[in-house]
C-alpha cells in the first residue's frame, strides 16, 4: 500500500510501479489496464492511477488501455532516433553550454564513479538530460521525453549489470564538450549510445 502526503508523490509512485511492472513483464503485452483494480491493489484513489496511465500512454507503453510490449525491432528503432538526437545535442552542448553547466556534467561523472546504484542512475539521467536540453529545440526535447520509459529500461540495465567503460565514456564526452569540440562530442555520444543498445540486447538475449 502506498501512503502519501501529496497527490504528486502518489502519482510518481504509481507511475514507477506501473512502468516497472510493464518493463519487467509482470504486466505482459496485451494486458488490459483497469484503473479501479490497480487503485485497489496500490491503496490509492483512481486519480494518480489515471495520471500514471496518461503518462505511460504518452511514452508509448500503453495504447487504448492495453500494455504494449516493445519488440527488439521497436527498441532498435526508438534507440536509433535517440542516438541521432542526443548526438546532435552533444554537438550543441559543446557550442552553447556555459562553463558552470559543463562543470555540472563532470559532477555527474564523479557520482558515476563513486555513488550507489541509485545515485549513479540519477546522475546518468541528469548527464544525458542536461545535454539534450542544450539543443534548445523543444521538438527534440519532447521526442526524447516521450522515450523516457524505454530510456529508463536501458539505463537500469547498464548500471545494474555494470557495463564496462560506461562512466569513462561519459568523461570522454564531457572532455569533448569542455574542449568545445562539437564534432567529437557528437561522435562520442553516438558511439556511447550504440554500445548501450548492444549491451542491453546482449543481456536480454542471455536471460
């Protein structure tokens, strides 16, 4: 049962629980999402459940109140879009981020080397999100935002399974941005995300 002092917190918890149930297969593709049933299971009102479903529909995990189960092809297609957009964003970051914003990227790198799994995941998210925002392109930012559930799935996998050189690659991207080398930053970001994709698919194929 979820106990919350605010509807916002209840919504966030419900969203995370539903997202994880979908991504780990507990709610398989085709499952009908019934607001009343889930609200009763989680001990909350229907409002945070309705808001959570709306966000998961926005992110593509629920369509017409049913769970969508992304295929490997779906994941590759979505991730290839991410690779293109984040590569371009890294180039923009090298050109437009202020010095203090660039140093924040290095703080995320340091957390990635020393933090707990949860701290590393949070720093990983912030590192990529700050670079995406550097594009200053609302359309691109919105497309990436729609992919957050899938991005979370990859982020969790690469952190939990300790993907080799993950943080080293973040530091290389940071160094290219700091050097104002947009072309190198773009190439490094694309390579970084391609390795993420291949690592995730390799892990999943062995489970």
